[in-house]
C-alpha cells in the first residue's frame, strides 16, 4: 500500500529557512531519503508563519519506510539544531497523485472520524467546495495512527485568497502552504 508522509516542522530560532547550514543539511537529507523512497521530498512554507514549513513525500510500502526509519532517520540528529518536528503523519494515500506543478495554495485539512466512520456533526459536508475557491486538485487519505483522521489535500488555483479558503474550512484543522525549493548556497 503506498504511503504519503506529511511532516510539520518548526524552525529553531535564530535559524531561518534560508540559512546556509540548514540548506546544506536539508540537501543531504533529501538526497539520502529519495534513495530509500524513490519519491522526491517536497517542501512547503506555511502561508502565515515564517518559522513553520512542511515536508511531503511518498513511500512505496511500509517496508521501505521502516528501513528508512531504522537505518537513517535516527542518524540525522544534527537537524535538531535547526528544527523541531511538530507532527509526523503517515497516510494511506498514493504520493504520485499529488500534482507537482507547485502553483496556488495547497491546503491540508484534518477531519476527525467517529467510530462508526461517519464524519462528526460539525464536519458534515466535508469535501464540498463553496463558491469562490477554484480547485485544481483534491485527494486524501486516512492517517495510520491509532487516533485515525481523514486528511484532505486540496490544491487551489493561483489567485484564490487565503480568507476564502479559511472560510470554507472554518471548522477543521487547516494548514495552508505554498510549494518551495531548498535554497541553493
């Protein structure tokens, strides 16, 4: 089963995403990770916080992911100097379905799921897109954690306002981000 990994990261002050030392560490991490996953590592910057960014990648299966965790991830302690992992989610979702054009605002919403697999009352109508937000792509997957939640990925057409997107998802946990590249130094 393909897996999509979403990691929410917070920069440690005084570092910025443009820091040459962080860029070098991320470049090395990215090169090593893609050897295990056979998928690119993509980065997104939060639209409201200059210290928060997101890493999204894919894994062919649990075996490749476990091998990465056991053999490599634990060796990257030097990253602790630059950033803190706020959350790490593994979703039953094929990473290859995510568009790689990087245009527009990318939105990830978290929807809790009741034991009967129905959306909670305040989340009825999830997945609907109200007028004003033009969608380029939608996808999603269940988290593999014990407290499973549905994570919906939406890529809005360039020019869609953040206010419009937030109004559409006002009752859910929402992450708004834009695709970025690792700074070259």
